[in-house]
C-alpha cells in the first residue's frame, strides 16, 4: 500500500469520529470524488453490517487509538532498524478493511475472521489491584479488592477497600512513641494499588513498587521512601514539606502533582512534574522543576538533565493507559511484562532496538498491541505459559 493509502485510512477514521479538519475534509472529498469505487468503499465502511457490530469496530479502534502506524525508515550502519511513524492514528483497522474491500467481498469475511481471531487467542491477561502491607510490628497483610481494617496498637489506623489503602487522618498514636511508626506497602509484579496517607496525600503505585511511610506524620518534614514508580498528589502544608527519598535522589515539595520513577534495575531515575513546583537533590546539588519538566538521572554515566516532556507519556499509567511514543521495543515490553506478569525472551537481541509508538488500555488483552506490532514490523511473538518469545519474522 502507498503512503496515501495510509493517509486516507486515517482521514476515514477521523470522519467516523466527526473531528475532521477543513484540510482533511478536502482530502476525503477529493478521494471520494476520484472514483465510484472509493464512494462505494466509504459507504460500505459506514454500514454497521460490515463489521460484527459498530460497537465492536469502535472498540478495536479505541484500543489502537493514537497508535502511529509504523513504516520502515532507514537501516543504520549497525543493522539496527529504526521505524518512522506518522499520523495514521488507529488507522490499522481501516487499512485492513481497505485491503479486504478491494480483495473482493468473498474474501472479506475470511480476512476479518483471521485478524480478529489473532487478537483474541492466547490472551496475555492484565494485572489487578493487589498489595502486601508490612506493618512496623512485622505483620504481613495481603490486600486486594475485599475490605480490610488495619489495626495497630489496638487502634484502627487504616482501611483497605477496592484498590485503595486509606489511613485515618490524625490518628492518636501512643504517647510513648517518640518516633514515627513506619509501614511498608509492596506492590508485586502484575499489581497496582493506591495509597491515601494520613495527611491527605494520594499516591498511585505501579507494579513492582515499594513505599515506606509513617502511619502518622509527626516530624517537621513528611518523609517517605520509594523504590519503583509512584504518582503523587501531595496535600499542601507550608509548614511541613513533603520529601520522597530513593537511593540516589531526594524530591522535596509543599503541595503538587508529579510522577516519581526509581526502579532499581533501570539506569534512569526520573521525576516528572505535572503541577506546582518540586526540587530534586542529589549529592548536594539541587534542581528546581516547573510543570511539564522532567529531571532525569543516568546511573551509568552519573549525568543528570532537565528537559520539557509530554507528561502523558509518564503519567497515563495511573489512569489505566499505556502510551508509548518512539520508544524502543525493550522499554515497551518491560512495561507490559511488569503489569501483565509475563517474561519476554528475545531470540535476537537486535529486536530490542526496534522503535515503536502505540497505546494500550491496561485492562485489555496485551495481544491487541503485539499483533499490531507484528503487522508493522518484521517481528513475531509466541506465547508459551508465562513466557513470550520475540523473534524476527520469516516473511520476506
């Protein structure tokens, strides 16, 4: 298919949603007027009988929403292929339909069944709300969707309900406690959880994340310790700054929203500011961030930098969505592996450097995105148990 075929598929998709620009409307009109076959094809797409249901059609498009259809751009000197994407958001499904239409009505049902069957088989199921609470006394409590009451020092200090652990504000702890009592919440692989601290601060915790925090904040600073990834909406308190500490950095705020990422097995440590202002400190050097800025520290090179970023790429996970833009396949699959609790095995290490863009609802079957990757690159996925093998396609 030509570049224009990719482009018109995007325009058709936008016309179905009713958000065409004037320029895109002209492109569509010119295409429709260029031949009777084009008009017939467009009318065929509009008929809901041509898909199982229009609802199913939109569901597939929504799953692939803003997925930038990827086309080969160049081969580097080191034989690493880079993939260039352009604005054909969610058009992969329409591209398939255009192909089906011009192949002839007889082949349409067969092709459709093959595509949708591929998306449905061998499901890679998503994670769920689950966490392990370790109290200061050493008690281990598994948290899930059932309601649980947390008792410490003969007092109810918190309640776990749904996917949230909520601490009671200003709980009266024993006077003999001269120091803050710290609990630890651990989110396993394939899990997520939300934490509401006693000061009103909200924390969204990603898979494979640990946070250590006081049951009640008694000191002049509100200090928590994080390994992994967490999104904070910090309750304002001018008298008591909120501090997040990891092995490498310390982030200080008064009241703001931001994402903090510090996985021990990743070389980058990142703080991405959504609103307010934060200061990031490391080895005596402090950097101040403004909204849409990100502090990034490279553990391998010992170099840090501040840059302006698209915050949705770093915060959408807390809203149930994965968004990737020009990311290496290794990074994308690491994110999927962490949430879906699977392991990706590369039969050719060069595949890790393939670059893709895409979007995936966290509670959807991950195969939806993987199948699109297969269509857009020389790559094949094969699932065996909890392992997914990644190899080059045999297609020429």
